[in-house]
């Protein structure tokens, strides 16, 4: 139990079952040796552990996409987790990730389980995490990109929202517009309206039920929207 910690095991509900539970398998069994399953397995409501387990399984799938996992990738992921969850929890997550990487991951089935149980704002946050981790080594490979495209589809992410999050990491001349879900010929009023809409959609409070750690990590996505809007305002010269 000490290997993974009550932070994860104590926050499991629906992720204990289905495809995700199948991937985690023996790891969950050993984790529950000193935890009362009746207090852990709460059907219905999503716990923070459900979100973290979903993230770890999808991260493992992306890391395995190019057929190899190198130490530098684990180091990058650990740094990203430390930033998002703090040193202690990051260490627990990396220990679990190393074991998940050894498992066969049925990506479509896992994503369908997540889509059924996680609300849309939380699924958007998962996509943001995946892009951040995929880019952690400086580049998102074509194989990783293809898999992330599939994950987005399986999670039921709308194409405009996916393009918005992708543009936060894959920079192009019109990235600022894409982040707001627009094209460069949008009017000033359309830009202001789109900014207000995206600011609400990506607000950290949307994932507050997943805990302070995830909510703090969501601030980065929210900040990207504000930065995109400010860049466009500066370019166009409107208030």
C-alpha cells in the first residue's frame, strides 16, 4: 500500500471496475490489502483517484505509442506530475505508471469507460494533460499525435475544443485564434464573445470536485485562453 498510497487507492470509485480496473489488476489488489474496499469503492460519483488512474493509463498508452519508453520520458512525466500534484503524490503516481507501462492497454475501451463516467470539463482536462506530457520531451511525435487524436475521438471531445487545446501546444501562425475556436477573419465582436465562452468552458472551477491539485493544474489551460485573447487584442489594437 505504501508504494501507491491512500491518495490514489482511497479515491477510487468507478475506475476500480471495467477496462481501467482490468489494466490495473493485481496492483489494485495489493493496494487494497490495508484499505477497506467498502470505503474505497463508491459507485457513481467520480473521486480524484478515478481521474488520476484514468490519466495514468492514458499517459502510459501515449508513452508506449512509439514502441519504446526511455528514462528521460519518465523524468519528464515526473517533473510534470510534481508541478501538478506535488513531490509526494508525484512519486506515488510514477511508481504506479511504471507498472501500468508493462500492461496491455485497450485504449478504445478505456476511453469509452472514461467518457461514460467523467464529465466533459474533466475530459478536456485529461486532453490538456496528455498534450503537456507528450510535448514534455520537446516534440510530439507523429505516432503520439495519431494516438492522441484517437483518444480525443473516443473520449467524445468536440473537434473545435480539441483544436483549441492542441493549439496551446502545437504552435502555428493562427494558434491564438484556434485556441479561441476561431479563424483569422473573425470580427472583433466575435473574438470577444469567443473569449468569454472559452473562459467559462476552461475555468478551473469546472473541475473543482476533482480536488485542489487538478484544479490548480487546470489554471494553465485557463491562462492559455487569456494569453491568446491578449495577443489578438494587441495585434488588432482593440480594447
